[in-house]
C-alpha cells in the first residue's frame, strides 16, 4: 500500500509484516510542462538531477549524483543521468538505490535533492514526484508529489534517517535555488 505523503510527514520504513527493509529506491520522475508560444503550445526538454547527500552528525561525508554514481562505501548508487525526463506516468526518470544494511553506522541521514542543472524553474515542470520503493519486491511504499511550480530551480525532496534500530523517511518538499547539490547545502542544513 502506498502512502501519499504531505510536506513534513514522516513514515517508518518497516515492512507491513514488521520486518525491516533492506534496500530502497528513491525514484524521481517529471515531465516538461507545455508552454504557449506564438505557434501553439510546445514543450522544452528539462534536465533535472537527483542527488543523495550522506550525513554523519550533520556533516556531509559523501554524495551520490550524476558525476559520482556510487558512494565511497558502495551502499548508495545512482542509476544514471536522464537529460530530458518524461516518465511522469509513474515510472522513474532517475533513481538512487540505497542498500540500508550496508550504510555505515556513522551515516545517520541521507538527504535527497533535485535540481535543474540548466537553471530552468519548476514552472516549466509538471507531474514531478519522488517515491520510495522496496527494492526487494518493487512495492511502492511512499510517494511525494511535487506541485505548485514556482520560480525556484531546486527542491530539497526528502530524507531517510535513522530512527532507533530502523529507518524513517520524511517528505521535505522545500523549494530552493541552485544548479548543483553544492549550491543547495545552505538550504539542506536546517532540515538535519
């Protein structure tokens, strides 16, 4: 059963049978919004980039993004850069896989961001979402839908963080501006 998350909502990443999740996928999907022009409506390709920043005690220690596809410890892996989007119908345009059992014990939070590398704003994007999927069986656990457009070029989407002996996901959905995850660090820090 999928939980449709709202901004600020947290969910436990436990299996419905009480077991612990071992591997999750953070999927990102989007489509270019049609724009009205002199010759009718048209769409322009949108290059959004998903990143995962790994934190230990509020300090960034590693990042996974299109230029560094696997974390240094191998627990987090980006599946590759999508330059145009277009899934929007439920499939993922970009995905980051997290092997929760392999995440080193000192890593206590993983923050997922999305930014427009080319500087296009979210007014030019539609049907954008991020979702958490149990990678062992493909079951979607949670979905956060990005809505509202806006004059910003990035979103601090969600974070996965340790909660007792397990993990929890919190939907953040905070707009920001920046073309890379480095640009977003000042916007990420208040959410740790």
